[in-house]
């Protein structure tokens, strides 16, 4: 193209739909391994810094991961107000734990990830993300299956964060987006607790997964709220869902939220404040309609019929 200077000879192409690809220019590969569970790359990119890629799917990138991790973590923490015990299911990069441990009230965090090789690679190659959070004595990392952990723990948690890779059929996590999984979480959640999940893309052509996940959550929890954040390296807005036994106020006082964050967290957030949170809690009309349609059709994900996220990615030179 006239006037363009293409700066990469190595491309990672992520298949978003059967007709759409997002190609990321890669300037270097820091780590590559096929683990027992998935294929992992940690790469350098030209625009957004270092990235973790699993099974061809972009997980997070140092240049814009705050657009994912801040909305994943802080709304649940804000609504609880004073979380002391937090369970993270997934979260291999350590960035989710980093955001949780900003909260001064937090006394214990347990992070469950099935793939220890990914966790170790992230420790080595992505210090910008974890910021040495693995050395924090409040954090316990367990290399284990999330379903087994939920079946065997008797502890109650103030906040549970489900930060899992996308539910592609060949990956390790497609069963962890089901009613049975959410029921297991409800058993270990404190009565005033909050669950948050990463809930897939919410672009107009990809709403089915998110809408059905929200409805599936709503068969277990009486209060569920959809919200989203545009994450640049995903190429589209990404959805989250907050669930609880207690009511979720979608019109909280923005000044009170700002005061709460200033008083109870360390460091300044980059994208989330009171106004930002209230904006996210009001999804656009087309997204609300998709969720309502999934509820009307009673479309529920179960272990017998789990979600299947589209595709993987490819590498080319």
C-alpha cells in the first residue's frame, strides 16, 4: 500500500470468525512450547509490547492489558467493598493477581492454573505484567484443575475471578463456562460475595457466546450484570459478567467509587474510575437484546452441551 511501512516479517493470524482474521506483526519470539494442555507463544510485537498467545488466541499484551485486567478485577472488588479472600481460576500471567493485590483489605489470594509451564514462562518473560506479584506472601499459586479444586475446597471466598482461556474445543477450559461450573463456584462463594467471568467478545457478529453465558449464570445467580471493555489487541470489545446473590447497583455514586479506590487500593488505575464503571454497567441496546433473546430461548451451557469458541490461530513468515 502506498505510504505504508510494514515493519514485520513474522505474523500471527488470529481467526476471529470464519471470515475475519486479525494479524499481529511479531518482532521476536521469547518462548514457544507445546505443553500438555496447549500451544504457548510469548512474543514481542511492534506496537503493543510483549504478548502471551495460547492455541493461537491472543491472551494479553503488555501495551493494553490494563483494558482487560482492570475491568475483570475491580468492579467485583468495588461492589464487595472490603474483600479479604479472593480466588482466581486461571490468570497465568499474574496480572489478575497483581490487580487483586492492589486492595489493602486482601489477606489471601489463591490462583489455580492447570498449566504450570505457562505460569513459569510468564514469570520469566512477562515481568511487566506480574510485577513480581508471585513474591507477595498473600498469593498462593496452585497448579491444579479448577473443577477439582472447587470440588475439594471448604473455604468461602469474597470474590471469585474466572480468568480462563477461550473455550475452544481442543483447549483445556471449554467445560469451565457451564452451569455445572458456576454451581460449583456458588457453593464456595460467601453470601455477600461476587463472581466475575471473562465472557467472550461482544462485537455484533459474535454475541451468541456472551449472551448465553450471561443467561447460564442467571440460572445459578439471581443477579447478573453484563459489561464490556474494548481491548485493542483483541480487535473488538470484550465482555465480562458479574454475578452475585446480592443486588448489583448499576448506578453507583461515582464520587464514592473514586473515594473508595483512593482509600482502599495502592497505585492509580489507568482506565477504571467511578465514571468509567457506571458507563460499563450500561450495555448498548443490541447487547441487551441479545441477552434477552438467549433468556427467552432458555439457552444454557452445560457439560453435555458446552460452548465452543471459534477457531485457533496460525503463524506465518
